[in-house]
C-alpha cells in the first residue's frame, strides 16, 4: 500500500479490509515522513504497533 491510499482509508467512513502479515488491522494514524502507520488488530484494540505502510495490504471493502 502507498501513503496516499492509507490516508484515504483512514479518512473514509467506509470499512476496508486491511491486513498486516495476514492479520486484519485498523489504521489509527499515519506518519507521512517516515511512511509508517500506527495500527491495531481488529480483535484487540490494545495491540497497537507501528508498521511500514508498504507492508499493509488492502484486500477490499467490507460490507
């Protein structure tokens, strides 16, 4: 994924299926300078980590 797409997903009211290392995650914030995103797993909001945006994979919109 690239930074601009990650920003679109973050700012959207729709839910997108985004994965990090095969695990569904929510994007909490983006750092454009370092090209990283703060994410948490869908089932555990306390499990936050900073990851490279290019390691995020968009699988599609969720309904």
